[in-house]
C-alpha cells in the first residue's frame, strides 16, 4: 500500500486510474505520448511548483515565456509507482539545486 506518511511519495486518487489500462513496460523515452497517469502526476507537480515559485522559491522564474528576462530553467520529473495492492503514487524530483538545496524533502522532492 502507498504510504501516505512518506513525504516523498504522493498518492494518486483511485478515480484517476480505476478505468485506465496501465502500461506493463517503460515507454521508449523519445517520440512517445506520455501515459495519462504520468500526465496527471506532471500537472500536479506543475501546480505545486507554481505555488512554491510564488511563496518559497521566489528567486527562480520557472514559467517565463520571454527570452529576455533571465528565466531560470530547471528539469523536473515524476516516476509513477504501484504498490503490491495496486494503488498508485508518484515520486517527484528536480535536477541540480533550488535555493542551494539538492533535494527538498520539506516539499516532497527527492
């Protein structure tokens, strides 16, 4: 079962995947359409980043659409996981550091 107490693991609500066929192998990492569950996890992380960029990570401009405003790029990723009982969750991570920290368990990033 997905551990709801683990700050690094986010549970995916069952209504998001109960009628969705899950893949049995990793997709080719180039030129493919991400699975709907992965898209859901990415959107959840995007919303969290928007909040953190406004409230905590204010020195980064993650969502800049302009080439001339010194936006700070950052690579984020999610990994969808399944527990033995079939419940789903995801891990989220970023590359490098944010606010000088290479992992941020406080915000659930590993």
